[in-house]
C-alpha cells in the first residue's frame, strides 16, 4: 500500500461486513488522524485488484497535504465486476461475484461464443438475463425480486430487437461493422455482449446502492459516535460513486461525519440530487435530500471522453427509463412507466413507444435513427456532464480548480476532460489535488 495508515473495509452483496470495522476506523482518530479519505472502487474483478487501485489512487496524497494535517486512508472493497477489454470478454469471471448464478452464466457464455442464428436462441438469452437479474419468470416491469423497483425495459422487451439496437450502438462507437459475427441474426450477438454487460450493470447498480445505504452509511454513523472529531471525505469511482452517494442516505439521523464528497466518473443519473426532474416536475432524484448531510462540497468530476457514460449509459438508461437513478418518489402522483415496454418519463417512450411502436424520431426500435441521441438530457450520467437540475451548482474547469481551489460548499461540477480520457482513467495526480482541495487538507 502506498500510504499509511490505511484500513480496508469490506462488505458482502447485502452490505454486511465483519465486526470491528467501525472501531478500526475510529481508532485512527486516537492515533492523531484528523481526516479520513475513504475511496470506493467501481467494477473490479478481484479484491486484490481493488486494493491495487486504492494504492495507485492514494499515492499522490502525502505530498499534497498541508503541514500539520494528519490524514488516514481507507478502501471500501465490495463484490463488483469489471469486464476485460479483450476481444472475447471473460464473462465467466462473473462467477466470482455471482457464484449462485454459475449455471446461468455457463449457458450465457455458451450462447455468446456459438452465436446461433435462431430467434429461439435470443429468446433463451433474454430468459437467462432475467434469471441473472432475479426477475420472476414471465414477470413484467415490477418483477425485481425483493427490489421494490421497476426493472429496465430491455430485460423484458424483445431480445432480438434489444440486441439489434445495442449492435448498432457498439458499431457506431467502434466505427466499424461487427466482424466475425456473420450476417442476419448472428450479427446481433455482438450487441448481445453489451446487453449482458448492461444486465450485469443493473445487478451491480442495485448492489452498490445496497452496500452504500445498508453498509457504509451505518458504519460511518458508528464511527461518528466513537470519534466525533474525525472528518470523513468520501471518494467514489464509477459504481463506487453511487455507493458513497447512497452511504449519505444510510447515515443515522443527526450523524454528520462527512466533510466532503468527490464523485469520479459517477455511473448514475445526473439528476440524482435534483428536487424536481426538469422533464417531470412531479418526480425527484433518488438522492434529493442527501446533500444536506455533507458539511462541505459535493464535487462531480466528469469527462466528455468517457464513452462508457457518454454513449452506452444513456442508451441503457433510455431502454430502462431511468432518468432519476431509481428515484421513484412523486410529488402527489405515481411514477409513469418507461423504456421499451412502457412509457417514458413524460408518459411516452423515448419520444415514442415500446417495441412495436416508435422510438426516437418515430423510428422502430431496431432502426438507427436517433439511436445515439446522447443530447437527450433525460438519460445522462453524472460522470459525463456533472450534477444537473440543482440550483446553485457551480461549474469549474480543472485548471481553475487547480489554481483557485474547490468552493467550500454546495454542488460543484469539475470538467476533467483534460486529463481523464476514458472511464477508468482516474489514478491521476490532478484528481488527487481536486479531492484534497475539496477536503480542505491541502497546501
């Protein structure tokens, strides 16, 4: 580990962890630590990989601290998943984080490798995805087992049409047709790979929220009771940004140990903190009140170079109808449906209807027209353009923040495109300086 003192906090998929973790963090205060910087990783294939990421991310911090500041560090390790970037992604690696789904994953892998050119194979693929996501057989948009939330439309829509749409998106991003997959239905197995990635994203999205709200939030409450003077600075990357944001929601009433929050390429809705959604004033973001639980700034670092959040996230969100990051509260009414199999936030699908109706610009679901219309703000990620629809949010360039510092409170969007060139490109000294500035512990 590149820094000391360092503590590792672990949670299972339900947000449960071994005893004594809160005491270990509170003990840092007794050793003279005044500020605890806590980092939550995104999708990683192993605990050791997550630990290496924490070490790389924290490495610049000691040289950035002001004289007299005693900082401690902690990594939040939770069961998540990252696909490799190899030509044939290691989907079997999912067994590490979803061991109970091994038979399902075995068959999904077989289908993706053999790419059969029959509609029945796509139907089986769709059924397996629903099983992976714990949806009841034959269930509709309300069928998420134990989740109490609507499920993404792409999991219950026609799998051939869904895979066709994702194939077109992947080809548009790569700038080349699907080579090696054949013609006709076989070509759509390229999109099927991304559909599996998005289904896994949905599972991990729920898990990140659960670990944050049921695990990290209560643990920080215990730390606050045992070490009331310890200032906690939360940092999260990708799904880890969602995790730390939901930890604020899980803080016990009256507990305010969090002095700053920095979200790096956050993989959740840019409307999550909004009191009212611009396209549906009767709905709020799922985290609309949690900013009040932070004593300092909530910083969102974003980059236009992040195609994972700039293209695939909006597409999946459009197909899921998730414009508030699972925010289902309505101010006096029930939420409308969304996505392929229902209506969008305004009472229609994305400018249209479901699988047999019209999509963007009146096109059918499989048509390319409007497919990559990332200009529709309903479906944006916080890591692509920052916090949206929150009055008073300050927007700064990275250069300005490095020169003048982060404002002391409120929501702050920082455009980090000058240094962040991809979704995982976060182990940068400039980003460490942003965190240190938000924490008020820098030189």
